[in-house]
C-alpha cells in the first residue's frame, strides 16, 4: 500500500510539474528587465529606478500621484507581480487605464488594484482612479482583508478577462468585480502623493512582473464565495446573480409590478422612464405632493434589495420597506422603515432628528448611518451614482451604502421599540414589525433617479 501511495504521489507531482511548465509558455515579462525604456512617467514627477530587476518608486513631498505607465496597452490579460511597500504609504497598480489631454489635463484614470498598509485593509480592492472612486472595497470580504502582509513581499495577481476583474494576494481572492466601462489601456505602477513630509523618500518596490494575454480561460483562477461578486452592469444580471436567485424588481422599461402608494395604478405624472432609468421628477420639495410615492404590488419578508440612485444637489428621497399602504391615507408619505436618501451637505434635514439619524443611509429618524468598516468613513456622491443595499433576515436588518455597512438592527428587540417610542413613528402600532410589506420609492419633491433595482428572496 505504501508503495502505491508513493507512486500515486509521484504521478500527481509529475503532472503538476508538467502543467506548470506548460503554463509557463503563456507568460512573458512585462518589460525587458534591463531598463525602463518601455515605460513613461505620467502626472507627478517622482523618481523610478531599476535596481537588479526591482523597480523602485520614491515618494516625494509636494508631488501629485505619479504613474510609471507602459507604452503598450492591454485588453484581456492576467498580470502577476510582487510588491513591497514601506509603512504609511499608499500605492497601486493601474490597468486598462488612460491618460488623455482632454480629460482633466491628462490625469491618469481607470482601474487600480490597491496597495496599502492602512487599518482598513483594502489592499487588493478595486479603485477607479480619477473617475468613480471605490468600486470594490474589501468591506464585504473579511478573508481578503487579511491577505496582504505589511513589511514583506506580497504576490499579486490581476485577472481582467472580458467584463470580469478579479484580484488575488498571496493566493487569496480579494476582488470579484463585473464592470464594462473600459476594455483596454496601459498598466502603471503608482507612487501616491504624500501629505507627511517625513515620508519623503519612502519606497515602493515591484519585482517579477509578468503577463499572459492568451489562453486566459485555462489560466484563470477559480472564484470563491468569500469574495462576493459586485456587478456594475446596467440592466443585466450576471450568470452568478441568476444562480443566486437575483431578479429585477423593476424591468427598466415599463411600470409593471409597481403602482402609486395611494392609487390602484401607476401615477400619471411625476415619474418618468428613459433608457433603464426611473426618475422621480422635481416639484415643490413637498412630501408625496406631486406624482406621489410608488410601491411594489407584491409584499416581501426576507430579502436582499440592491439599487443604484443618483441625486440632484440638495435632494431628499428614500427607500421604504415593510410598507403598509393602508396606513396614512391622508397627506404625506406611506409608513414604513426607511433607508434615507439625502444630500447631507445641502439639505437641512441632515441636521434635524437626533444625532444625525436623518442623514443618507440612516434608518430614518431612528438610527444614524455610520461606517462599520474599520478605518473608513461613510461615503457617497451628491452628483454621481450610489448603491443602496438592504438585507432583511427575520428581525435582523442591514443598510449598506456603496458597499459599506452603515446600519444594523433587530426590529424585534426592546431597543428598537424604545427608538420607535421616541420618534415620529410612535403613534403607529407595531411599526416596522409586520411579517411582510411593500417596497416603496419616495417622491419628496426633488429629482432623484433609480436604476438596476434588483432583489432576491430568502
């Protein structure tokens, strides 16, 4: 038996070794290894040198973000490299990136795989440089947060194949993004700007940079459930989303499945549909005084809801759930738990309520939204698109704003009941504790747009 175990182990090792040699044929160095003539420095002007096969970038106080960019562009590829960064620095590797004179005076923009040593532990996440900001923070991937080890060489792998972007650090998956904004561009090594002059001369080092551009399906790594897929595709579900039970709550074209909160049909005014975007139109800033709120025809109990929303400056709106449209048939909005949509910087309601419990992402008038991710703040765009995510499992509820958890509570606890008793909802019996309810999009008299409204039930 020992003899057969030895033979089987030998065969496995031989097969693995041969497969590794075979796969090696697909790889090529990212540059010639002798000089940096195949790169150019863009934006900030810091020093990059090549020393015994290692590219070293030096931080320089007073310089903007600097990038050592390939002169060649790449579409689909798998890139591997090792990186070592001194404590206190921030860096990254750009890919499918661009620098056009007409775009903010040539600012480098595009996807970046984060390299950092901060307490938030988002190394390996995907940041959209000089465009949309964070696309895939690691706030939903605890295992990925611990992949990067400060003070040592870390192995990175970036897979950009079609509209799927995945990153791995030390063989642990960090990001799993689906996005189709940019399909090709250069690769660049970033030395981030520094605010502390004491960090002048601190170094980022890269070595063993290699890339594959053919037979990528054979080379690609598996995706792991601990790195949840985040899709930024408009009006499309990924195959993974379909397998996990996601469906569109709004079809992007018609009013099917929705009606006015106080009507038997969809409102005849105040709402419009255009190219996959549902817009509540601006009126007088009043609550449900134009077209009125809209609600789903169906009721929901345990679910995960995701939607994108875009505000105009100073806007107010909300996403309500466990809505009972039989309550409050008079003026104002229908009653339910509310994920607040608000321009905190410009709308006065941000300063009303108690302790900020009417700010964006909050459980309106009950619980203030604040980041549950270590080292990160609540973040939103008052002009661009934001993502709202609401998860309900029995009594337990979470609010997520742009992939960061900002609220969690149990609607069946005494604590929740006490909050209700001190709020504007105290006169509604059993508020927020119904077994099921409708989902509502609010008309608060300001223009707000919605898209990619999707749900899965548990």
